C-alpha cells in the first residue's frame, strides 16, 4: 500500500489482506447431505441455510458462498454447531484480534467486487487464493466492535419487526382457519342444538366438546354462525346457507404487462412483480419495483384497492394461481404479465380482506392445481379461473372477520414502514462505516433519531 493511499484512511486504519487477519477454510460435504427438519444448520451456496443431522463445526463463523450461477455470493454468520457444503467458505478468528461481525459486514459490501473477481462462465466461483489476497480496510478493534454494534442493532430491530409481523399474520391465519376451515363456531352450535356432525368433522367436534365443557369456546362469536352443515360437490362439508359464487360472475380477469425490454426495468412507475404476488397474500407495497410502461398499459392494467392478483404460470403445478390482494392505494401501479388481475364488480359478495385468506386456503389451492395444464411448465387461463365455483360465508361474517384482521394489519403496516426506514438507514450507513467515510459518532446520532 502506498503512503498516499494510507493517508486517505482514517487514523488507526490500515489496509490488509483478508487471509492475514482471519482463518479461511471450506466445508467438506455435498449439498445432497441436507435433511428436511434436520437438527443443525447446513450452509450451502443458497441464501439461507438448509438443515442436517450432524455437525462438524462448533464456533462463531462467517459463511460465504463459494459459487453461484449469477455471481451472487451470499454471506451469513452463525455462532454454534453447524455444517457446511464443500464450496462454502468458513471464515473464523485466527491468532489476530478481530471482530467477526465487522468482517461479516465488510463482505456484505463487497458483492460487486466479488462478482467481478470471480471465475467461471456457466457458474461463477471464488477461489481460496482470491479470498486470502482480498484487500480490506481494517480499523482498530474497538472501532470494529462499535461499527458492528451500530449495524447489528439496526439488523436486530429489522428482524424483531419481521417476527412481530409474522406473529400478527399467524394470529389472522389461525382465526380464519378456526372460523372458515375448521368451522369451530358451526360445530359448537351443532353440538348444542343436537344437529348431526359430518363424519370428516367428528374428530374436530370432540375437541370442541372439550372447549364447550370448560367454557373456553366463544359463544358470542358463534351466535353469528349457522348450526348445521351441507355437502358441496367440490368443497365437501360446509356450513349450511353459505352462498355459491362463480368467480366470473362477481369479477373480471385481465392480463398484465407483457411488452417489456430490459431497459424498462428500474425506472418509471410502480410495478407489481410476479415474486411479490407469489410470496404475499397481501401485496407488499414496500417491495414494489419500477417499470417504464406505456400509457396504454397504465390505463388498461392499472391497479386499485381491492384488486386480487393470481400467478398464471409456474414450473410446479402445486404453486399455480398463488394470490395476492392489494389493500392500499398506489397511483400508476401496473403488474407483471405472468399474473392475472381479478377486479371485483363490488364488495357486496366478497371482501378483499377476506379474499386474501380465501384464495390461499387448501381447498381452493387443490381446485386450481387440478385445473392447471402443462407438462414442464404449468398454466391456468383467466377463462378457467372465471369458471371456478365455490361457496363463501355471508358478507356479514366476512365483515366481522375483516374488522378483526384490519386491526392487526394496522400494526403490521406500522412495523413494515419502520422496517423500510431502518433498512434504508442500514444500507446507507453500511458502506460508509466500513470504508471510514462516516464516523461512529455521526452514525450513532442518525440511529438515535430512530430511537435505537
């Protein structure tokens, strides 16, 4: 390193080779050693660890993917027992005082550099020689710890928000399952009035008898539900009096934006991706893309509150027609051409808040799976979707459910908004702290403004 380059570093910082300050080795296993629900994490080149039943390492380590088809080398950190794939690099402390959390954040900033340095054509890979010679900027140990603490506090808060939102979503899912899948209130009413319980629901009825006997059943809620069942040709036993609908009678389907060039991505108007629809029962407005779309698409393929989107194509038949509901107002939003927009004619028969759970429920998923077509790639047409018939509860029950779920959604939205702010701050601070371009005291002030 030249004297001029050294002068450009903050006081006490130095440029070193990665292999001079940490130990680097690789795992020893093939990826096919992974076992579903295994006891220990198994780090491969995937973004998240798989599972395995035996461990080879028990220590604090940074795990770096050693190959990837797209040159994206994922970084993880872990403290405890784990195992690793033979192309995963295990980075640990050696005899030099170092903060591994700081090393983790350094590697998070080097994705572009690692991609450019990687070798291979069909699959990009990193060599041991390349990693050991990789130059990094290293501050004194106390400063390493302080930087890692600031970034780690942001990551911890982001993870906590994700966990809280998952808990809220689990609560909504549990309520939907109890009311509209297991039919707990209807079973309770049938037991009390002496009406017959269908054989497939007998096991559930035994549990409900216990709830009735120990007074944990919500009898106030049950007053709004019927007290008997009837059989439906495709949905099986359902509460008596539910309304049969045909999707095409209460709404219209329309395809998404298809005429897209690579240069259209990343700028323009908000855009709903296939991935967003696939992953989220409710459209994640904090993860919308940008797309330069034509005026005709803005007009014909716009999105409004209450629109429901279905994925129309998938490599796996079981994953066809995954749904997502837009429960926000986003101006000039359009959507991916591999998705179908379903716009309700009104909300008198089906509420969007109810639909986000209805179309993800197993019975509906089974119907669309059986209706999909294809061999290597599976598809479902908007005509097929339009012809699907199903029975749904009266709008009064949907509103009662929506009232409860909306209170949970308000909390989720607050957490998601804070998560977006925290993520933006972390992504802003990360490269500046790691390079020494922003001092710790300034970063701490920025974090304090968010009450961290």
